[in-house]
């Protein structure tokens, strides 16, 4: 089930908004499709990101998948715990398995993200 309070991208990232900070991760659907996550390459704090462009990647036992920035902004933090425990993305994708936090540059972009219901429709196809 996709948490209702989050927003989603068509590329299977989730976004939790807290003021002007967006916490970003990959959805349960994405982590399940990827299989066991063995490595995450994430941008450092201060790196500018643009909505819809790659900003990192996760590697699984099956493949390597790019992570796309859901919003314009600057990375404020990356989840350094994933350096030694990347499997956390599989175990807790909506909690401890978050990837990066972004200071939102364009708050209006949030409305373009998918709701939980819209994302559920997308993955049902």
C-alpha cells in the first residue's frame, strides 16, 4: 500500500514534504521490482538537482536503476546509513530507507506530483 500522505513520480520515487524540505525515496513497488539493493550512489549535500533528471542510482542483484529528482532544488542531506546498509531500502522503503532530502526551489512543482491514488493507478497498468 502506498502511504496517502506522500506524493509520487511516474519513475517510482516517493516524496514526503516537510515545509521546504522534500524527503525522497523509492517506492515499495520499485524496490520489489529491483530485488535486493546492494549499493546506492547518492548526491552529496549542496548538489543542485532538477525535476525529472537523474540524480543518483541504486544497484540491485538484478540491475542498476537511476534515481530521478522529483523537484528542483538543492540536496541538503543524503542517507549515509545506506553506505553500509543499502538493504534498508528493501526493509523500510518509506522510513529508514529514504535516499535524499532536497530544499525545494519551486514549491508549485509539488502539485504536479502524483497522489497515492494516481500512483496506484499507474502501477496497476
